[in-house]
C-alpha cells in the first residue's frame, strides 16, 4: 500500500500537474477552440441550431399541438416582417418581388434571382435564413408520422414499442 501511495504522490506532484495543465491548454487552443467560437457548418446549419435552441427554451423537449400552432404563428409573423422588408426596397418592388412567397418561388435561371442572392449572401439578412430554417422544421414536424410509420415496419422488440408510443 505504501508503494502505491508513493507512486500516486509522484504522479500528482505540482510539476506533473503543471505539465498536464499546459498540455491540455495547448491542445484546447489547437484542436477545440475553433469549433466552439466558430460554427463550422455554415449558414443554414447555424440557423437551424439557433432555432432549435430557441424552441427548447420556449417549448421544452416535446411540443404539443398548441406549441406547434404557436411555432407556425411565429413563422407567419416573420413572413409578414419579410414582406414589409421587401416592400420597403424599391428594386424588389420594381422586379415584382414584393412578398416572401414570390421570392421563395423563384426558379433557377430567373434574372431576379440576383436580387435574392443579394439579400441572402451579399447583405446577409438573417430574417430570410431563419425563415428557411423554420420552413424546414415545419416540414419535419408535418412528416414525422410518415417517418415513424416507416421505421415501425422495420423495428423489432423494444424499438417497435417506442415507435408506437411516439406515434
């Protein structure tokens, strides 16, 4: 027992603890710090993440029908905000892109797509990125039963019970 205690004292000497601390500090700044300060996945993923965090803070880990309805109402309010933004810009009104719905349904190759790219990429207006993220989440909410039913067909045992509970 004395030998074990002696070895532990040698391992946890102040010099060894200082070396371990410095090594961890260097590894943190070389490997981890970038991924904490910069969201590496870019624009759409960051907005999905931020809205997900907002949803957990507001609704918790499970959303009932009232909360889903509230989420959709927030989306509709943001669409009205986007409409007001587009209507306040002369170049969008002149190009007949005075609503978010018209902007959203532009086809590839349309010369007005340059205006869409201007607000999304050049001006980097957060509102339009967040609207796209909310649309994606609403689509996922609407199709969740279809996905769960398809998983239920292939599930076995406890998995099957859990999918039936979720449905």
